[in-house]
């Protein structure tokens, strides 16, 4: 039996994609699933430095993690690979690795690099990986001003390619949200035409695993294993 594969894409960098990936993984593990997290390409870190998967393991120790490639420059994977004189990771390699992990896991989460159309090798993007796998994409967005445009562009790109978007999660909900952030909770589903499936509180990534699970449960909607009632709940 092959497990489910879900791709996680940000609308840009530093929107909380890794913490959202960990939150989805944590709730799946708590439900008894065998979960793997695949990071196709880590950029901006030298060999041996802790990256996104180290944060996932710190929050969800029970997950399997795999990184396919690492490049030192903090750039798009294709560019970073070229500057380092290293082979870029291809969409076919990513799809193959995810499929192999799905062979002995119930859920495989593939965390992209930056946003949906960032290039891995040549013109290949996370959207191409989704098409190769026939997998859905969960979009992680920022909370504040500008996020409506960035998120709508991302979900529109998925729709044009006839790819399934599971929904949107706000990756870092501020402790003291401003007017734009509060309005965005209501406006995101209308603008993107996909459901808003949660909002992770700012600072969640620094929690211990036993504290992270209840926070993830409260912050994510039932579709992702949580109890978040939605923006008006």
C-alpha cells in the first residue's frame, strides 16, 4: 500500500513553511501514521549545519527525514547548484524519492524551497513535481500586508496547471496582529478560492515537542488533523 504524498509550498521565503510542515507531521504521527518529510534541496547552509529538517526533527522526533541536495549559497536551488559547481536536483529525482518514501510511510510531506515556481534544475519547479506525482499542494502564506496578492498568485498558478490545492495555512500568526492581518484571515479564502486551514502562532517553532503538538492541534483545521474552527471560530 502506498502512502499519501502532500507537497508544502510557501508564497515566498520565511513564511513559516517548515513549522507548518512539522505541525502537519506532528498531528499525523499523533494519529498513528508513519510520516516522512522530504526536503529536496537545502540552500544557504554548509554541510553539517542544521537545516530545515533539523527543526522538523526537533519538533517531531518520530518522523523520517531525507534531504536530497545541499548548496551553500542562499539562492534558488538551480542557481545555487550552478555557483557551487554541483549537480542540481531534478524534479524526476524528487518525485522518485517521494514515491520510494511513500512505499513504507502513510504520509510523505515534501517541503519545497521558497515559493512554488522556484527552480530546482533547469525550468523544473515544485509545481512540476506535483504534476509528476499527481499530488496536492498545501500553500503556506504570510499573515500581513501583501499576502493576498502573493497567495492568490500561487493558487492561481496551481489552478492554471490543473493541480490540486489542499488549502492555505498562515505560517506565523503574530502575537499582536495588525488590521491587515486580521482582515486577511477573512479575505484569503475569498481571494484564493481555496479554504484557509489554519494559522500557526508566532514562535511555535521554538517549542518542545510535547508543547508543540497541542499548539498544532489548535492551529490547524480538521482537514489537517486539528480542531481549528476557522477565522470566525
